């Protein structure tokens, strides 16, 4: 199955879904990790093009650890907006990747880029299946809207500070080591996050969040997801079924 994980910046996918991506890759699925931006604001020292090139390499190295592809969506930091050209660009990307499952950012999150990425991907999933909706690349429409999932927001809280409640949690204990190795590839971000976000150690912070999500589901290490099931997006719990051995939903999944 083709699966696309599309978030705003390099390291978001690893922090929020790295263990789940590693599980899916180990099952043999065709995975692509997309960052809409290459993270050109993520440095106090290097200029935007220099740090973006470094971060694209780091993201590609991380994706390669699980045999996934990496793509940059062509956007800049703090410049992701849900507008007409951006929606057509993300739609073109989806039509090229042709995923059956899409994982993206939470709709309410601490950063404007995350929320815009979420909205763009949500709406591009719908647009990608409409033949008369054109894109510059001219790729053919998808046969159906992909199954769409939202990752947790950063810190598992929405923009108003309320706890984000996932539909289900994936047990990532068996892939936590590779999740850590993937995030470790983002070497340029350690100093930046210390300075800008007051984060002493982003690996420890990621572990704390993953443990907190796991504890809430009665396991040790977890990643939370919500399936977007608003009409007419597909309702079938496809991701939950692919990872049924690792899914803590608190309710039985239809077969
Ligand atoms: Zn981000």
C-alpha cells in the first residue's frame, strides 16, 4: 500500500509518528515522508538556503533508515498558507504519490505552519480525486479520496492548551529505537531547539511525549492518531487494520 506522511517541517513526522512509520515500513508498505517546508528558519547561524539544504539531507537520511522516500513540498517556513496555488501544489504532490493513506498535522497545533499544513493536506485529499480540478503538473486525479489521519499536535495540546484526545494509539515500543535514530538524524535542530524552544534535549522531550501517550492508553510507548471521517472522506479504519496488532483503541474495530 502507498502511504504518505505530510507535515510542515523536518523532524515533525519523526517526533509525532516515527514509530508508526517504522512499523508500516517494516510491513513492506511504500512510504514517503513529505515536509512542506525544508525548515529554512531553523538556525541562528546559517542562512535560509544553507540550513534548508542541511535539513533536507537530514530528513532524507532519517527516511532512509526505514526505507522511506523523502520529498520537500517547496514551501518556506512561516509561509505555508491554505490558498489556491498552495492547494493545487499539494494536490499535484498527492496525485504524483498516489497514496491510499495520508497522515498529516493536527488541525489545531501551536504553530501556524502546522495548522496550515493540516488544512492544505485535508483539502488537497478531497481535490485530488476531482478530475476537473487542475494542477500545473497535469497528473491524473486519484481514483478516490485517501484515508486521512491527523497526528497529535506538538505537546499533545491544541492551540488553546486543551489536551488532544486521539481516536486510537499505536504501540511503538518495538520501533522506539528506530524512532529515536530517525529523530537523531536531525542534528542541526538540537542547538536551535535549545535556544528558541527552551528544549534541553529534543530526544528526551520526544520520549516524554511518547511515554505520556502510551501511559494514557495503558502501554509504555505510544503515538496517537485521529481519523478524519467527515463526509465524504473514507470511514474504513484502514490504518488501524494494517496495524491491528499494535492498535489500542479501547473499542473493537470492524473487520
Ligand atoms: Zn513543525
